[in-house]
C-alpha cells in the first residue's frame, strides 16, 4: 500500500511541474501502478534504504534514486538498484 | 527486493484480490536545473510524526490520508513511528528513523553537494491507504501545492 501511496503522490507532484523519484520495494507494484520514476530496491518491507544506522548505504541508495532525475527517459522510468 | 510471499497469508489473499490504481497517463516533469543546484524535499509514507504532532489515525476506514509537515531542521531521532501496518518489521525504523524518513541523510547530501539545498519542510504520510480516492482528490493536491509554493525542484519519495 505504501508503494501505491508514494506513486499517487508523485504523480500529483509531477502534474504540477515537480520532478520526482520513488523508492519502490515491489517491482510488480511499480509496474502496475506506474509512478513516473521508480528505483526498485532489493530490501524487505520496513527497510527502504537498506539498513538502519548505515548512513553510507542509505546515501548510496538515495544518490542512485536522485541520479535518475538527471537522465532522459520516458515515463514510467522503472529501474532496479544495482547496489 | 521485498516479496509478496513474505507477508502473511490473509494479507496475501487480500492483496491478490486488491485492484491497484494504475496511473495513466503517467505525468512527467523533467528536472529544470542540475541536481547540484536543486531544492529537494522528502515525502515519506512511513507514518512518522514529531512529538508535538497528532499521530496518524489507525482506525480510519480506508486509511488516514492526512499528512504532517516536518521542518527540515527537525531532529530525526525524535520522529515517532505511528504507521498502523503490521505487515512490515518496524524494528529498523525504530532503531534509526532515517531508514524511513532520511532527514539527516538529505542534509548530508546537500553538505556534500549532491543536491543544491534541502527544502524548509518535508511531508509525512501514513502509507497504509487501501482506499486512495481521498488521497488523490484531496490531500495529495494540497501537499503538492505546498511544495510548489516552496519552489521545490525535486522530491524523493520513500515508502516502507
């Protein structure tokens, strides 16, 4: 449900001119709901940025997601986090 | 990657019958400036609130679609998890709220120059919303308008 909620909020932001990227925990939900940009991460529910108290890992995931904003593509742009 | 199979049987049966929303057409706004000069905000659906804020309502049918403003200078360690879902392990975000609401991390990305600056506020939702009609119609547009007024260039959205 969280994956759907962020996607729907992202769509509203994009309609108003703000670029967005969603972390997604379930690729099948990303493909169904279709947020404008999604980085699918290999982590369980509750751990969207990888692990607690691991600032470097959290930032690597965030940099990968934010990096999608600078690439050209067509919506929906759905990618997997390579790690 | 999370797997639907990690969830309980009853929840899996519910999700199997659930009709997900499909965004169509998919809106698209290119980033208008380099990320290194962009004003960036966070939107998290981890159900986090600050100590002086009302918890999300876990009994609202279809899910609580309200949101809280989180000032960007808030202390991440004071964020309180009020997410109603029992379908995920809350231990990680209890141990480190940045895992679901990366307040400290986004500041560090600004300090290192990856992003231009952190917006003055972020937005917190509770993502366990099974009936998203009111989210789409009411609160998401209000939330988006706040970030438009802040001249936000980009938003990173984090579910749990």
